C-alpha cells in the first residue's frame, strides 16, 4: 500500500517556495507503469502521486530497479504512463520544457565542448552568436573555459559531466531532469560537482528532479527527498530537507545531517532488502 508522508517535524528550508500559488510544474496523479515484453510484464511504478513545485529541487532515492528512471522519463515525456495522469505546467517555447542529464554518454564524442554545449540551443533554432554567448557563459560557470575546442575523449569523466550539465543549463529549459548525473565520478570530483550544482541551482532556480543512489547527495542538494519502495516503485515517504540556503558541504559535518541520513537509511533499508530478494 502506498504511504505518502511528509515530515512535519522539520523546519522549512530558507528559500524554497518560488512563485507561491503557481501550479506545480509536474503534477503526477496515480501513475503506474507496466512494461510489456515477449518475456512478460514488469510493473515498474504503481500509483505514484506527487506535486513538483515551481523552482523546487527534488531528489529521488530508492533501490535499484524501483522505477526511479522510469518516473523521470515519464516527467520528461520520454515514456508514457500506463495508468494515471501527468500535468506539465511549463511554458511552451522554442526550447524544450525539460533538459536531461544522464549518468554517462550524455555528450556527443564527435562534437567539441562548445558544440556540445550549444547543441540544445542549436536544435531550438537560436542564432550562432547568441547561442555561443550563452554557451561560453555556462562553460565558464562549470570551470571549462579554455577547453571550448577540446573533444570529450581528451577530457576526464568529471569534465565530461560538466559539459553535460553546462548543456542542460544552456539549453534554457525551465526544468532539469537528472538521472544519477554524478554517479560515475570519483568521490572528490563528485563533491566538487555537488557544490557546483548547489550553486548553479541557487542562482537559476530551475525546477530540478534528480535521481541519486546517495542519501548524502540528496540531503546536500534537495529541498525534499522522495523515498521509493522496492518494485513496483511507490512513494514510501517524502522528507522535507531541513537545511537552509545558500547551502554548502559543511552541513555534512552536523549532527542533524547524521540524524537525517540515518533516518532515511532506515526507511530505505527494508526496500533495498526487499529488492534484493526479488532480484
Ligand atoms: P531504477 O531507475 O530505479 O533503477 P528503472 O526505472 O530503470 O529503475 O526500471 C524499473 C524496472 O522497469 C526495472 O525492472 C527495469 O528492468 C524495467 N524497465 C525499465 N525500462 C524498461 C523497458 N523499456 N522495457 C522493459 N522493462 C523496463
């Protein structure tokens, strides 16, 4: 059975609600997803309902195979729900409503950094001068100035992910959907990138949904954390992150952070065990 709760004991973060009263950017109502194949059916999601507020940063954690990526893909229109309803309240313009960042393979190996970062805008028909101006700004924001004409294979994994993040921001989409964007990075690079993402998001306030395996990352980045159950993925719990903004990695050393991490892990542990039994 789905239990969707919100931890009311936590104080609200300092700057989350933008455009109070605006409709949720993604309104998800009783969404289920069943994949059918020659070998049978997989129920990936069951009865998921949630409102993603304008300008909010939501992290999704849950065991492998519980439907996190499927939910993200449904939000971005790459998959359709089998049952239920999704309402997207984003302006229709020449840029896509949502930009994706995936864990890997998110950059085109045959384009240099500049062409990768301008890609979304090029597809949207933005002129060369304007799109290169915007791209250079985002290349600078992610610390890649000087590498505009380097090709992905000449760069480290962390630098390649920074290209993907710069491209997502440069596209100008009001929503970013990120699937383990930092998952393939080494621990130190990941920490630096987390700090960078916090800073970029705080400056831009796009509506972000980020899937992660890391409870720490979810606490560091998110306004709220959705904990998913084992497959079929349901929302087990919604946790309001009690840390204010601007936020930096120093919160990781606090007792509150340790308590939150422990309580999220307790919520997740049963689901991870259940998913190990099924697989
Ligand atoms: P997560 O992101 O939580 O690891 P996914 O959303 O990738 O989980 O997958 C949820 C379940 O749906 C998994 O069992 C996966 O194998 C299955 N699945 C995902 N995409 C497809 C697909 N296109 N066809 C069939 N099964 C799929």
